[in-house]
C-alpha cells in the first residue's frame, strides 16, 4: 500500500483518511464522537520504522488531535486493558480507535458514540466487510446517521493494464458498499422498488456459472433485476472505450454477448424473446430455485408476488382442481426439447371471472442436464 522510501504523498490513502477523519473529529467535538479506522495490511511497530498505524497517528497529531485521544487496539493486549480502552471510547475520552479486522471485529462493542468508520484497506475474507461495519451499524449507537468511508487509489480506477489480485479484490467491494448504502437510506426496505435496487447493487456482477461476486450466486439464484442490469453493464463495457481497450461496434458487442464470450445470458435471452413476442398480456415468471413467483397484468402492474412456493395460487385465482391437475400433468411432460404447453381454463383475475388461454414456457439449466429452473408464461382472455 505504501513505500517508505518515497516522499510523503498528500493524496495518499493515509493522508486523505487523516484529513477526512480530522474534519469529523473537529465537527463533532461537542458530542465527543468517536471513529474506527481499520487496517489489515500493517501493524504498529513502535521501533521507529515506518508503518501505516504510526504514520496515520502522527498525521492526526500534527493536525491538532491530542495523542491521548488516539489508540491502537493492539495496545490492549489483555482483557482488562481491552475493557478499559472500550470504556474510554464509549465515554469519548478516546475518539480514534485504529486496528485490524481480527483484533477489532467481533466483540468490539464500542458503538455508543461512533460517528464514522474508515476502511483503509479491505479484509482478507468477503465477510470481513460486514464484520467491520457491524461495529458501527448496531443497536446502542446514539448517532442516527453514521459515515462509512472506503479509500481507493485513482491508480486502480484508471489502471491501463490488468489489476493485481489485491487491486481486483478492492474493486469488487463496490457492489457490497452500494448495497450497504441503500440499506442505510431512510426508505422502507420492504418496498419492492427499494428491494430491487438493493438486489441490483449487490448482485449485478454475479455470473450464471457461479464465478461472479460478491456472493457466488449461480443460475436462477440471481434475481432477474440483477441479470438484466448485468447484460446492460456488459454491453456498456463492450461499446465504450476504456483505458485498456477500444470500443466495439453495436453488432460485434451483441454477437459477443450471444456467443457467451462475456458471461452466460442464454436463459435471460430466452425470457426476453418469449415476453417480447407476447407483450401486452398478463405475464407469469416463476423461479424454481428461489420459489419466487411474479404475475403482472398487461399494464405491468403486479397482480401477485409470492416467495412461498407452498401457497396455492391456483386456488387464489379460482382455478378448479381438474384444470390444476391437467396443467401439472402437462408440465411433467415438458423437456429441453419440448418446453411449452398451452391450455384454456377459467380463472378470476382482478375480480373478473372468465375463460383464459394460457401458455407456459419451461426454462432449463444450461449447466445441469434435465433440471428445470423456472417457468415463464402469459395468459389472456379468450376472445
């Protein structure tokens, strides 16, 4: 992260963190608010040699922070010392606590006055980010709003060549951070639009084969919203000029996507083609992996949305048992070669009971043989 032989850089992560945390320290002096700073790629040495901890501490002192208000978690090497240190952070005597995920993660309950958390680097495991931020986003914090900062160098964002493993690890955290920002917003988290935005932020870099990030979701585990944005993101990346490549033209980009050169979008393309040819009708989208089912009317308004596969939806729409059994028999007869069924049935939709024609199209896993992963379909009134 740093080279001790180089001159001090006022735009380095350490310098920027020192400036940002100092401003917060100054602005919250009356409340005696505290801050956590995480750093896993260094440790305080105390022997005069360069390290991130001592450099950051020195920068804060030079700005005017009293030394007694800055502490390293490493100095609390016994339970008694740790209890004493945590008490000082809670009371506002210590307003900067600096440490690693391992030493300052689980069990560090000092949230009372925490106003900001700073990630100088990333943790070694994907769960480290959640572990760190769990120190400040928790019950018992007197601050209704808190600040979380992650420091990424401009060299990573604009690097013309391939990122190193460490650089790519840093880059990948943006999806988790984006999702965390939405969670922190003052919106009803159970609202469909808010939840969809959260899904997109967290999972639009997941891949059908399970090799994406941050959670390694695969196939239909990835929500439709995230799959759609993933295609858009790939298309934008292909057709835009980047510091490491020239832009591809539209036709080349589309062909690259369809050929699977940029990830597996076969099932999503299948959905798009089906609904495009049956637009304006009531639509059905069932995910066999998650159990989520969404039914929309022709105006794209939600008629029904369920995550519980045990709910009898046919009963809710007034479909008689004979028709239900017939549909189930037909679905059991579908295969990769024979994906669609068509039936007519009587149902009650939006308080209107009449006869409908329904077409169901089964979706099959491109990775596992003969595994149905979902059903899409439409239904419309019989003219």
